[in-house]
C-alpha cells in the first residue's frame, strides 16, 4: 500500500489495479496468507480516485523446478488453492468479484485446465528458449528466437570457436546442464532463411562483454571457419530480446521492440 498514494497522484486517467500475491516464489507480492496486508492494500486501492480494484495476480516461479507433468500440475494446483484462499479472505472483507490472474511459461505451455483462473499470462511461450527446452516444456523445433553471431576465430586444440556474441547480446543468464555444465546458449547452423537443428555436444560455454566461446566436437569444429554465422538459441529469450531494438523475421521484415520504438 505504500506506493499507492504516489501512484494515484502520478497517473492522469483511471487504471485497473491488480494486487500481486506471493504464493511461494518469494520474489514479490503480498503473502497469500497475510490477511491484514491483503485487506489493507485493497482498502487503500478502493479509496484512491482513479484506481479500480480488479483482482489478484501471481507469478508462480516454482513451476521452473517441476521436472514432470505431475509435479507441474501439483505446483500449479497449490498456487490456485492459495489464490482462492486470498480471494475468499477479501470477499469476506467486502471485496467481492475479484478475478484471478496467473502466468508462467511451463504451466501455460503444458497444462490444459487452469481451474478458477480468469486470465493466464503465458510469459515467453510465443518464443521459447533453451531454458524451456532443458525443462522439457518445448521441443527445439518451436524455439522461435535466435541470435545470428559471426565466428571470429577457431581453435582446434581447444575444440572452441570464438563468436561475436557476448553478454551484451545474449545476457549473462546461464543454465546448468548435465552434459556441458553451465551454458549460455545452444548452437545451430544456418538453414534456408533461418536455422537448423541444435548441434550435438555444442554450446556457448562462456561469455565476456562482446564475445562468446563455443565449445564443440573436433569434427564439428572442422566445419566452422571465421566469418561463418552461427545461430545461438538463448537461455532466456526475454532477457536477450531486451538487449535488442528489433526482431528480424525470417522473411526479412523488421519488427521494433519497445526499446526500438520512437519513445526511446
């Protein structure tokens, strides 16, 4: 509730307000069982002109630790139970008819029944990424974002290639894997207007500001030369997209991101 007074002063027209609820991810929001703070927050919204209380919203980040469909369903069901409980508490306090909004890529991609949820926010499931691939949420054929990186040099003795593609292009998000340890992206060759299959036993193993190190096999490295373009599937497409001002579709059309709009 502390920020609502400032919010009310700064917003020039009526807006809908959703109260963020923490169901166990422990990142942000009012704890689902903190009755006093939930009620106080909603009362503060209701007494502010121009703020319309609509519902409760959560991001259940615990789904990223669920490795099976059954585990994913359990984690989602637990979140919905807590959201319903928070809504009942608020209904008893006079705030009836609040909607429930949930959203995270694993559950929105793999589950079919969202129960009492009025809205789902699928996150990055329109693009997918290596994190979702490693979780088993998606197959590589439906990953729709890659960064085209030129090869700077190759080093056969180390079975490595250096690419122009580092932290400012891919972000520093990494992912622990059972095969290569921590990686910063999977690697594909170009195919047609886009890219082909993920190269086996190949990954971006480390990054600096501008450059990345691709660790691969000796036979694969023989096929790579300076000047080639390798397509890197990012660990987290949300972070990677945020570093660019536009998408380039496979037909060449350029689509500006928020960063590339006229406002910035």
